[in-house]
C-alpha cells in the first residue's frame, strides 16, 4: 500500500544514525526584567546534547526549564551566553533572539493544534505554508504520516473531536512532517492520567525509534524522564542551572517491563534525592514569595 | 481545507437527515417551547378578555388587545400591500446597514488588532464615538445625508458597526499566542498567519458580533423609521407601521407590528447562526 512505499522514502530522509540535531548550550543566562525587578530564570547554564539524543530536563515547576526551551525555539531572547545548533549559532550576544524555524519544532504544554483545521490539515500545514509541497501533496504526505502513527481513522476529525492524547500525538506528527533537527517538548503529557500517559510514552518511543530525531523534553515526572531518556538533566530551582546529569544506559527499544526492573529502580533512586531537594527549595521559595 | 470541510459537512447532513424527524419528535426542548408559547397566549387571551380576576385588576396585559383581536387584525393587514412593503423596506434597511457594517467593520477591527500604529491612531476616536447611541445620530444624519433613506441606512450601519468592530478586535487579540508561535515556527509568513490563523481564529467572535449587531440594527431601524416618518415610499417600514397604527388608534395593529418585528428579528439571527454553522464546521461538535 501507499503507506509502505512512503516508509522507505522516509527512511532515506531520516537515517537511523543522525548526524544532525546537536544542541550546544553555552553559559546561557536569562534575566527577565518586568518593571525593573530582575528575575533570573536561567543562570549560566551549559549543556551539550548529541544528535539523536533524547535529553530529558527535570526540575521543579517554574524553575526556568520552559524559558530555556523558549530561548532555543526563538520565542524569547537570552541575556548572555550562546546556543548552537549543529555548530551554527542560533543566538548569542550579538543576536539575542534566535530565528523561529522548522528545524526546531515545539510541542506545547496545552496543545496548539489549530482547532479550525482537521488533524490532517494541521499536519499538512507546515510543508504547505513553506511551499515545499503543494496543498494536495502535503495532504497526501500528512495522511501517510498519520497512518504510520496509527491515526488514520481520526485524520479527518477536528482536534475538538478527539481525546487530548490523540491530539497530542497528532501534534507530534505535525512537528515531524517538517523533518526537524530537534523536537522541543514542553511537558506535553502534563495533564494526562497515568494510563493515557503510558500509551503516549509508547507512541513517542515508537516514533523515536523510527526517526531518531533529537528530543529536548521538559517534564517534572522523574519516572517518565528515566523511561524515555538517554540522559536525565536535573535542574536547580530558579534560576535554572544543571544540578545533576544521569545517563540512562538502558538499551532501546524499551517497553513497560522496564518500569519494574531493578535497573530502573536504581536509576530512580539515584536521581530522586536531587530532584526532591530542589522541589523543597522551590516550595519554600514559593512560600516566601507569597508571605 | 475546503475539501475536508465539505466532506465533514456532507457526513453531518447525511446523519442529520436520517434521524431528523425522529429527533424532532423526541425533542423535549421543542415541545416545552411550544407548550409554553401556547400557555402564554392562553393566559394573554383570558386576561385581556376578563380584565378583573378575583376582584383584582390584571396589570399591563389587561390593557392589551387579546390575541384573537390581534389575529383578526393581522388577517386583515396581510391583505394590504403596504404591510408587506413595510417588511421589505425594513429588511432592506437592516441588511444594507448591516452588510456595509460587516464590510467596513471586519477589516477595520482586524487592522486595529494586528497593527499597533493603526490601533494607536484610530482606537481613541473610535472609543469616543462608540458610546454615542445610534439614535443620537439621527438628527445629524438627516442633515448629513441627502435622502431620508440614506439617513436611516447610516444610523442602522452605526448600530451594527461598533459592535462588530469591538468583537473582531477582541477576538483577534485573544487568539492563543501558542497558535501564532506554532504557525510561525512551521514557517508561516505574515500573510499566512493572518489568513490561516488570525482570520479563522477570529471567526467565532465575528459571528458573535454579527448576531449582536443584527439585533441592534433592528432596534435602530424601527426607532429611526418612527422618528423620520418612514421616508416617502408607501408602507414606510415596520417601525413606521407601528407608529402610524398608534396614531390611528389601533392598538391591535400596534401589536401586529411588534410581533412582525419579533419574527423578522428571529429570521435574521437564525440566518446568521446558519451562516456561522456553515463557516465554522469545527464548532458543530459543541
């Protein structure tokens, strides 16, 4: 069928071993200055992310993780430091705001599928507006990609007609059709129950095994981070710095049996203290701010 | 996009047709609505026939002619071409004012929403003019415009214009920034952003504004017709119809005029709802 044919051509476009999608974050600081009160969101943060790596960023709520993502995506400017994507400067001292581009696709916390377009047209949107494909070719490709992700039955529905899990998966497909170097996910499964989440994780891992796209994934769910990631970066509470980096040397493909394994438990143990410490700091800081 | 809308639309119609009659028969809301209208008419009839209940004068409604008298008058009135001429004239005025208000108001509201300079320059005078009731414009309008017809059209236009602009502006300004960011990072140009994100994102507000604006144009047209004497043409519009019935002392005919306007207004807003339904297939699921 058409799906099969497309698969081979996609594999050519995204080889199993990626040479692209390296992110280099060097001494990045971000200070917000609302009404003259300086709020430091990110403090001298450095991080090297390899091509094709799944890098999980864990930290307490409001710690500045999202700020970092927004700087990479080009939604916010940085105050100092540099970020490179494949040795190309995204933003730095002379260019504090990165250009927005389809090489870095964002999947948002609350979902940002256009409610007035069907899932199919949402997915077809990128290649169509960029003029890479004609409207009908873009829709053909979108249909193939949705089929590949097992969502062909809901392709013609509007986002409001499908579950939030389905919508979030479609949003990831919408990002992938642009063949991005990096996928930036900002707590995409935040509001989901544990069962839906586990289905989301499986779908994401299957997608990753197909494409090997570099993933920058923000979460505050430690088990999610270890289950999905190649590395787990624990951030300090605001201002965000890297506190601890844990390598997850569990071979892929991974499945849910992993969650009950000794190896997984040890990794959670190893990371938990660091995360908990920062959570307490964030909580206490929050109390002070309110008092 | 249009294809998807079309196919979604077609399936909706097929499903709708299959069960339409059954649904109608099962529709409790419909039956309750019909029952309540019948009860209301009965109450009206009884109260205006016997003005004193248990020794107490029935207020308000006791002074109104009973529905039977209204109906009798109506049967007589519908045979006069002047009545239908009034319908026609009022409709033409409402739609002329309304459509011009849409044509001018939607781009104006959009421009206010997307361009800061435009907003800085035009929003303050707009906000000064907005609170002026359309009817306060009537004398000025009669002086400005060469014919009564144009004066009435201008006042109806004003009635819809401000509401439409405020709704378009509000709608376009409250589009979720994540949609804009998502579109931009997928490579949307400014024009794409406007056409494929801001415009469809504002459509619900446009239709809200249109529905409210349509209501206001009916209010305004009736008042304007009463004040201006309905123009030189025979019939003079439904507002003038009510006014001249009142002058002629036929209270039943006044009520006929009022109910006619109610029906006309209902038609108009149903039409807008239907157009909104056609334009926004993604809203049908609610």
